[in-house]
DNA sequence: TATGAATGAGCATTCATTCAT
DNA sequence: TATGAATGAATGCTCATTCAT
């Protein structure tokens, strides 16, 4: 029954394609409007599916968003891992990480933003919390494993790059985890700077700037040698 | 009509006191629940005013939030200016800025978060409004002058501290504006890191870490002297 | 401030009148359509309030229904208690109970029906159960105290009438609770007979019929004396 | 075309078997969840047919329910007829009727419930339909012949048992139809008593109780003889 | 024939804002 | 001035039914 199988396959393909299509469309709407502003009607209209159909593919609005975020993160993880594996100097790798992350943040704007910034919302989305009317007692709520794993993997990759630098003698013998934290903060913070008026640096310029400071800091070398640096 | 004037004055006083009271209460609620989760009913209940009265004092929910943010920022501005004026070494001043901003972010959580993170929302709040269904083309939308001024003032203060450092020969002769950008990014990014698992550093530890990296970077001094640093 | 007080009072009056009005309207709609078929839009349209206004007065659709039922039952309870207190023969009292309950059932049709007949629904309405998708494990769920109290009071009243009959020697020395059960069953069952084709007896005729059977059964007196009856 | 005929026959057999299977499954679900709570998805899942297939066999959800009820009633009818035909005393027959009906009600709970209790629903199911928003004027709406016939048959059977009793001199010379009405009411009403707290009588005890009252009423024999009974 | 996919029409509930007093 | 009352416009989600293959 090759015929039957093929048909079945094609159908399954269509299903997964539809899912993918919905996710992509939803992503772009979420990115444009943010989570709350995006309605199921929006997604329905833009996908040209009926709302009911959306609910065939996903259990809820937050499910859709949840998956959008997951995909987004997985994308970042695998790209960063690629960067780490290339045969390049540590410095080049870091530069590439910055370049990639800056464009990534820029293009995923509202998506990443929500993940980094709206804990209350995230908790709701992640179904950690349901009770709408009860005050949440802070951040004790844990984030789903899937997400944590990816975030850890991303940090791990960056940490490894830094460790390489330390081992090669390029970097000081710092705690690589701390260094990773600082590095990520720099990137994240630089991106979420939309408020300040457009200094509008290109990605390239931004990368240079950030890398520069991350590498050599702001002290003069004289000062620097005086002992703070071992 | 002295009598009239007095009454009028008393009146005005009361009005401005009420406004202040509402703003303070609202701030605490916004801080607790975030913007969208906070309803006018919440504010009404907690201020013990009627919703209609709130609308006597403010034109809309976003107006309230708008002013809350403004106040919040003004607070930061004046504190940072105080720090700058003290008779301390540049390094100490930077350390104090970090300390202050970290606690500030921590305590104003939801408030600052929205400002940095929900552009769509901010646009709505700021009344830079827009037909709802048309895609926004990014940051071209300008932020109200009030805000811009404060943000500029804050940046200016930090920039000045850095300039001091440059003039005293402690810092390299970098572009102080860029340095300020990097410094702020570091702070902001470090704060919005709630996602990653709790490295739970104290404010003091965090300050040390950030300052360390900002000052001397990650390169070894040897590498450092080799020429990258002039 | 007599004036103020009066106004306040008038307003409170209006509030409670509105509540009452909504309840009455809702009752008639529930009675016509049943619980599920009745939508908040129906109630809104027929009361000429907006849906939002309904939610000012009641927390939910089920709350409205809940109160409708409660009122309905209270009405019955107090009327039955009046009947019991009158100076009449036991038989007359029972006849009056039948008369009243038959008209009561007839006029409250769908309301009482739901109470007696849709446990699953009632549980939902009574908020005993929330989880929509989990199978309920039967009737173990208890009914709210308010309701139980009223039902008990009603049974109690009927039981007392029967006890009077026993004490006066008119009735056999039966267990009055059992007799009450039988009596109520007879009434209830007679009413919920709408399905069978219209025997359309008047209330009066029905009362006579039911009372007759309840009083003397169907056996011939001869048979009757043979010992079954002590 | 013997071949064709056989195939056709097999086909028809399968069809009717499938119908039967669906009906049985549906009955158990209806019984568990009630009419409205039962979705076509439920039935589809439990029969392992697709929803579309269900619609090949039945025109609508209400059609399915309709037939379920019909079957249920036919079952009762034939069992009652069996009871009537047995060689037993009238009293025994009545006792058996009670026993059977009580277990029957108990096991068909939600099914019979709807039939007796949700007129609006039944009307919809029976397609006696109606413009939704117009008040229904009660019971004028007729029930489909099928149902009426069965209900009549059931009543007829009970009536006949009672007639036997009258003819044998065991029962008073009452109108057997009225007696049947009273008898059925007693049963039905006794069952739909879920509200009151669990007197939890067994079927046997219940049967004794009901029969007792139906047979000899509540008056003392003295009172009884005084003339009310001829 | 059998079915996976698609959908339209609904529905309870929420909330910022306005209005009459 | 202050406010209780009123509301329009949304919004996420459900389900019986149809259709294309």
C-alpha cells in the first residue's frame, strides 16, 4: 500500500507544516504586538485559519507562545554552539557571538523581551500559575525544565569559549561563569536600550564597542598593572 | 479676596497631595502586579477613592503609569547626581552608582521593567498612538520629551563621572558616551537576568563583580599591553 | 444631614431593587429556557442592563441562578410553615400543602426541575466542583448548607403535620419521616409527569387524587384489615 | 447476483451492528455525563470511530440521544410486560415493578433524568423545534409518536396489573388510570430525591416502603372505615 | 465508505472609561 | 467636588457539524 502510505505521509507533512506556519505567523505577530496585545483572532486572521482550527493545533494561546519561545531559544542555542566549534581565536568567537546575539535580539525583539522581562507573564504562560486573582509570591516559581535546559546550554557554550581563552592564556584566570554572566549582561543590557535616543550603531560597530570593553576594561594600563590585575 | 485665595490655595494643596498619594499607591501596585495586571479598580480600592475620582486627577490609567515612571526616573536622576557631586574617587563613585542602581532596579522591578521592555505598551502609554493593526516600524516613534530629558540627564551624570576618570588619568581616553552606554548596559543587563538560575549574589558582591570587569576587562595584562591598548 | 441620608437610602433601595429585578427577570428566563440555554446576553437584553452591569450585581451566571433557586425555596418554606400553623385538621393541611406545591411546581417549572434533576449541573453551579474536565464521582459532593437547611426545614414542616396526624390518632403510627418521604415523592413525581400526554387535571382535582391515595391506599378495607394494618 | 446480495447483506449487518455499538457506547457516556456534557468527541473517542463516521450513522447528536432514550424505554416496556405476564399475585407484581423501576432509574440516571426533566432540551432533541427566543407556551408541544406509544404501553401494563387487582377484589374499585398515575408518580418522585440527605435505603427497603403506602395509605383503619372508603 | 481537518456561531467574563447626581 | 452606577468592546475558548479526499 505504497499509495496509502504516501498519502498519509503527505498529510502528516501538511499537519506539521501547518503547525510550523501557525508558529511562524504567530511569532511575527507576537513580535509586533507583544503577548497580551496579540489575540487569537489576530492569529486566526493572519493565518487564514479559523480560531477553532488554531485550537486543533495548539491547546491554548499560551501554548503557542510557549512553543514560539522554545523554538526561538533552540535556534540561538544551536547557532552559538556552531560558533564555538569553529576554528577561530577566542576573541573572534566572542565577536561572532556578539554579532549573532545582537541581530538575534533585534529580529526577535518582543519575543525575547517577554522571556527576559515579564516574569509574571511567563509564569502564567508556563502554567506554573493558574489562579488569576491571587497575588504571586515572587520569583520562587520555577521555569519549566525545557527552557532552563536551553538557557543553561547557551550559558555553557559561552562559558566554554571563555574557558578556552583562559586556558590559552589570553584571558585572566577569572571564574568563567562570572565572566559569562558579565558578558551576557552586557549583550542583553545593550539591546534593551531602546529608550535612549538612537545612537544607532550598526551591529558591527556595536560588536566592536562591546567586545572592546569586555576585553580590556576602562582602566589605563598603568593603573591596571599597579596590582589590581595579577 | 484674600479669603478666596486662601481657600483656593488650600484646595490646590489638597489636590496635589491627593495626586501624590494616588501616584505612590499606584506605584506600589504597579510594582507588585505589573501594568496590565493592575486595574483601575485596584488603584481605587487601595487609595480609597472612587474610580471616577481617579479620573478627576488623571486622564487615564496610562497617564498614571506615565507619571509614576517619571517620578521614578527623577528619583534616580537626583540620587545619581548626588553621588557624582560627592568628594570621592572615580572608582568609588562608579561603585556607588552600581550599588544604587541595582537596589533601585530591584525595588522598582515591574516599573522599570515595563519602561525598558514593552515598547508597544510604552507607546500606548505615551500616547504616541497608532492605528492598532498597522505594524510599527521600530524605534522611530519618539519618546516624550520629559522622559528623554531625564534619561539624558542620567546618562550625562554617568558620563561626567567617567570623564572625571579620564581627566584624572585613571581611565583610558575612551569616548565617555560610549563608556557610559557600556556601563549602563552592564547594569541593566545584569538586573534583567532573573531567568537564569539563582546565582543570587548580594548587591555588594554584584557591584564588585561588575565594577571589576568594567574597569579591567578580561584580557591578561600581557596581552593587554601588546598594543590593543594604546 | 437628613438629606444625604435619604439620598443614600434611596440609592441603596435602588440597588436592592435592581438586584431583585434582575433576579426576577432571570428567574423567568431560566424558567423558560433552563439554565444552560439561558445566556447572560438574554438576561442583559431582557433586563435592559448591559452584561457588565449584571456583573456589578452578581459575580457570575451561576451566582444568579443560585440566588434564584434560594429565593424560590425560601418562598416555599415559609408558605408551608404558614400552612402548618393554621388551625385546621391534618387532612386539610395536607391538602393545602399539595395544592400549594402543585401550583408552585407548575409556576417554577424549570427552576425546581434543575434543582431536583441535574446534580452535575447543580454541583457546578454551587461551585462544589470546578474542574471541568474531570469526571465527577457521583453525588458524594455535598450541597451547600443554605440549601440543605431549607430542604430540611421543608421536610420538617411536612413531617410535623404528619406527626400531628399520628398524635391525633388519625394516622397510623408510621415513621413520620418515611411518610414525609413518600408524600413528597408523590408530589414531585406527579409534577414531573409532563411527558405523558395531558391528563390535564386541575390543581384541585390533582390534589384530591393524590391525597386520596396517600390517605387510604388502594387496598380494599377488607384486605386492609386482615392484619397488614395494625 | 447472489454474490452482490450477500455482500450487501453483510454490509447491512455491519451497519446495524455499528449503529448498535455506537448507541450502547453513547448510552454509557450520556449516563455518566448527561446530555450537554457529552460531546461528539467523547462518543467518537470511546467508539473509536471518527466524528464524521458518527454522522454517517446518525444525523445529529440529538438523534443519537433520541434513539438511546427510545431503546431505554423499550427495554423498560418489555421487562414490565414480562412482569405482568408472570403468574403472581397482584401485590407481588407491583412489588416487582417497583423493584425493577428503581434499579432501572438508578442505572439509567442521566438518561431518564433528561427525559423527565429538561423540556426545552427534549423539545430540541425531538426537533419539535422552535424559534429560540420566543417563549414556549408549555406542554402543547407534542412528543414524537414513538415515545408516546412506549410511554402509553408502559402505563397500560401497569394499569392492567391494577385492573387485575380490582377484578380480584384485592383493590378498591378505583379508576385504574388514576391509580397508575399515582403509582408512577410515587416511583418517579422517590427516585428524583437526590437532594435530600442520604436516607440511603436499599432497593428492597424502598420497594417495601413505597408499596406499603401505595397499598394501605396512612389513615388508621378506624378512620378509614368511617366511610371514606366504600 | 471512512476520516482528518476545518469552521461558524456562541458564551462567560473583564476592564477602562463615562455619566448622572 | 466626589462617586456609585453603567457600559461597550474585547477575549480566550468550545462544540456540533460539514467537507475534501
